[in-house]
C-alpha cells in the first residue's frame, strides 16, 4: 500500500514537470499548426537565464527569498524576447509550407540557441538550490518530499487552469479559437490573424521559459537539455492529442505515472515505457487521447 | 535530351570519386567515406520527402544496421564486411516490413511522430539494456575483413573508401530505378494529390509500404557502413538528433535529384568538420545559420543553386551560338 503511494506521488510530481515542459509546444501546434522544435531551446534558455539571475541575487547578498522573483523575471525576459523574435523573423515566412521545411527551420533555431547558451554560460552545469531547499520538506504518508516539488504540482495545476481559462473564457481565447477554425474567414471578419499568431507563439514561448525556470532548481541546467525536452514533449503531446491543453495534462499524467512505476519496478524500462505508450496510443487513436479528429485527405 | 544532359556530369563525378584517394589527403578521405555512408541513409529520407512525407525517425534503420553489425561482432566475432553488406539492408527491410503496414496509415505530422516513437524505442533499448549493448559506452567495431582477408592498417582507409563508394553507387542506381518505376512516379504524385492516385487504381498505402521497406533497406546499409567507417557505435545513432540530421542533409542538398542528396551529404560533413575546426564550441550554430538562410532564401537546396547556374550558362551559350 505504502509502495503504491510512493509510486503515485513520484508519478504526479514527474507529471507536473512534464506538463510544464510540454504545454507550450501543444499550444503553439494548436494555433499555428507548426511542430515547434525550438521549444526545447527556449525551455533550456529559460532555465539558464533564471538560474544565473538567481545566482546573481545570492551573490549580491540579498535574502534567498528574492530568488523566486528572480526565477520568474529570467523566464519573462527569455519568453518575451525569443517568442516575438522567432515568430516575426522566421515562422511568419513558412506558414503553410511543407512540414519538412517547418521542422528543419525550427530545428535550426534550436541548434543556434543551443550554442548561444554554450557561449554565454559555458558547458559546465549551473545550479541554484536555494529555492528548493528553502521550503524544506513535507511528509506525505510517512515519506518526506521536497515542498518545492509539491509546489510545482500546484503551479502546474494553476498554469493549466490559467491557460484553459484564457482559451475558453476570454475574448482573446475566442479570437484564437476562431483563427484555429478558419484563419481566412477570421481575417475577413476583421481579426488581425498575424497578431493572434504572434500572441499565441509568445504564450507558447512563455510557457516554455517559465517551465524551464521553475524546473531549474530541482535539476541542474546542462547542455543537451533542449533535445531531451523536445523528444519528451513530443511523446507527451502525441499521447494527449496535439494542440489540446487538457490533452497535454492527461499525457503528462500517463507518462509520469508509468515512468514512476517503471523506475520502482523495472528500472531498465524507464525510457522505453514512454515511447511504447506513445506508439500504442498513436496506433489506437492517431489524433491522441483528447485530440480532435482531423479531416483526412482520403 | 534529358539523358544526354545528365550523362556528362555523371561521368565526371564517377571519375572524381574513383580517383579521390590519389587527389585528397587521408583525413578528407575519412570525411568522404562517412559522407557517402550517410548519403545512403539520406536517400531513404529524401524518397519520402518527394512524396511529401517527413520521417523524424529514420535513424531507426541506421541504428538497426549498425547494431546488427555491432552485436554480431561483439558476441560472435563475425567480421566479414560483404556478409554485412547483405545483412544490413535485410535487417532494415525486415524492421520496415514489420512496422510499415502500421506506418503507411499515417500522413503529415503523425507520420513524423510515429516514426520518431519507433526510433526512440530502439534508442531506449540500446541505451538501457547495458548487458547486451554496452549502453552509452557503445560497441567497438574494429577492423572488418574483406572476403576473409583482414587488411593492414595503412590500406584499410582506402579499401573502406572503395567499399563504401561502390555500395553508394549500387544504392544510387537502385534508388534511380525505383524512382523511374511506376511506383516511383506514384510516389512523386503523392505530394500533389493522393485522391487521384486512388482513382487511378493504385493503393496509396501499398506505395508507402513498399517505399518504407526500400528506405529501410537503404538505412540498414547506411548503418553498417557508418559503423565500419567510424569504427565505434553508440546509441545516439538512433536518437532524434540523428534523424533530424538526415532530414537536414536531404534539404541541404535539395530533394529534386539524387545528385543533390549526394552533394548535400558531402557539403554537410565538410561544413561540420570546418565549423568544428574553427569554432568547436559553436559548430551547431554555424550549421543552423546556414540552414536558416537556405530554407528562407533557397528552399530547393544546393541542387537548385547548381541548376540555376547551369541554366544561366546554357542560355548564354545559346545566345553566343545564335549571335
């Protein structure tokens, strides 16, 4: 029984991480219909920027509590700069082009950003633990857990709810849904489609950089994060349904729980289980668990 | 007319490639060997690009071929290169045939995703089953033997080069025949209009299935050759990065022609080597920037640049003749 609780708690914590790292990608795909590989680099950039800002704050001798706003600030800087720049300069030119072009363009952006990070922060991992250790531990069912991890679960729930609210309950959300359904009619009705694309991509980039910043204190920022994030996000959003925010949450939960189960019972299958589930889901429901069925050409 | 235009460049390319060991230093020969080996794998990706399908997981076949050779060498000590020349493609084709029927149902981004998933499954097996595959340490391939003869160290580089070159020639010819067959024409039509293919009485799923098997065989062959030319294999051969790299080479060269792919593969390895030499920390950035420019300003790749140059010279020549 106790064992089940451990697996469940680990799974939920990992799922929260996965949700934070993949929700931006599903958001961008949902609106722009582009599989944004550079998402992983924005995530890594957010985590580097937030960590280095937090370290600066500590080096200046401020209270360690200031590291929290520093993390958020780092994420905002990265999200609000990379998002508009990438959308305006590059993505705008390739809407409606073949999938191969879109994939390789965003992949090239990832390569560029990945090396930019190596130039700025070097190849050694950087790590700030204060935000994590400051909150201490909480005991759940007799097992101590880092409070920060539980906070992450709360944050990702809040994050999901916020995005859901934005898309479904606000005027901006209605505009976004209208652009998703038919961008031509939307622009005929007077919606500035280009601006919606810009806003949606920036929200996606913000999700990525915030995810990176918030997860950074639990792991170190290392080169190579970007690619791992991309391949994990692919799995999560393909399972949940590409373009669906609820789908990303469900996908994260499934992957998180199955990974926790595997780590405790069959450690060798840890990575394998994720992609096995992905294949099975794609086989049974190609559009993902909560994805909408797309009209096929046949 | 078209035949005449391609026969002369083909002739010169062949001569250049066969005399390369005399013309270039040893380290360039190594790069050429690797580029030719990868080129075979890229052919499989480029085939699908012609049909408008993007695979984000073709490194699966590269890894399958490489680890077929690696495991047999590690556990049974079979080093005969010609044996793997047949076994690699067979293994790739077998895997492709196993999953091809499922994969043939997918299009667009879903096709990319399911390919990615399959390749990542192989990656995680290679990475985590340490006792079998050596995990991240990989497997050392050592020196292959050719028809039972193990070449001396000095001669190995040249023999390997010709071995890969001839394999690449065979693969190029096979791809050319494939594209010239009715199936190849249907594959090109897939990009334009899938429904009309069905109306003309051909099954689209069958086209994708057979193309998948063929490209799997190419990938398996490429995997074997890459493992011989590098001498050491690691699970990264099947990682997502490798698949993206294959796709990148295909776009770099341009998918309009088999030659384009060849030049793309060679250009890619040289860009990488030189970028790595002059700025080891930022070679990815150099590559990324080149790709960004190419995609935004010359989407047809290197081959399109070449063709526009040829067209320019030809029109000038015609004018000279007339005037």
